[in-house]
C-alpha cells in the first residue's frame, strides 16, 4: 500500500471516529432530554425529590441544556435551597442569555433571600423584554420587592402596571390593597380588596386583608364577617388560625 493510500485510509478512519462521536453525543442529548422530561413530570406532580433524581441523570448526560438548568433551579427553589436555585438559574442564563423565564425566577430567588435590589434588577430586565409573554408577572414582582423596601409609591406604580397588562390577575389587587393600608389610604385599600373578592370569591387571602383594613378603620362587624369568610374557605390552613386569633381579639 502506497503512502497516498495510507493517508486516505487515515482520513477515513478519522471521519468514521468523528461520526461515531457525533452520534454518541446526539444519543446522550436524546437520553438527557428523556430523563429531563420525566423529571419535569415529577415536578408538575410536586414530587421534588423524584424530580431531582431524574434531573441529575440528565445533567450527567448533557449539562449544557439551558432548560435542564432552569428546571434544577425550580426544584431547588421549591425545596427551599435558594443558593442552589440561584446557581442553576445563573447557569441557564449563561447558556441562553435571553432566557426571560430564568431571569424572572432568578429574581424570585433573590426575593426569597431578601435581596431586594438584586431581585429588582432581574425583574426590571424581564419587564423591558418586549417579547416576554407575561410581563404582568414581572411588574407584580417589582411591586412586591418595592413594597418590602417600603417604597410604596413605586410598589403602587408596578401593581397598577400589572393590572393594566392583565386585568384578571388578582394578586396585584390584594398587594395594592396592602400598599394603600401601609400608607393610611384605607378607603382605597377597601376598594381594591373588595374588587379582589368580588372577582374571586374564594380567595381567602383577599378576605383576610379586607378584614384587617376593616378592623383598622373601626368597622368591626364587617371585619368579623371577613375573618369568618377566611375560616370558612381555608379551615385547616395557618391563615385561618390567624384569622381566628384576630377575630377573638375583636371580641
């Protein structure tokens, strides 16, 4: 066999090896995706430990999947491991810088840690993304972070923006009511919270704050009615126990 033939044979072997590597890599990606999807199914069921087990399998096979890193962040956040959640949301963003959902969830993780300014930076970035499908969540989260900083004018601004963007989104109405309560605008607080319970008659948290503002404004009969509604709607939850305690104090 001449020298030229040996060169061509070496090239052929190299190409076959590269093809095999490419095939192996693609197979691993497909296996990782399958494991990730099983993990996501467990995540939807609320079985976070099983979800984590499947997501670990996927990560061993193909760690550069931005959706996988996002899923890991979600699971860790659900399990209360906020530092690990932040780590994985950041990985997801490194892999896909325009991944708005990961930026938003990174903001919620910072919020969970009480790092209001870091959370605000994330929520502002998402709110300015013109193709983000659910900007009302970003506005709502901005409102919550500013509320925690006691910057009530900015909290009000962003809760109103959330409602302008999605009028059926009830949580900003409740938080708007709380914001008005914090600055002594009781009549506006009552209006916002009444609107919330009118739209969503089974939203116990809205009734709780409606009871609170009624109590603060001296309308004890209506406060009692609202506390009773909380107890009726969520009898076995901590909010009902708190409503019962406030109700007894009224008496």
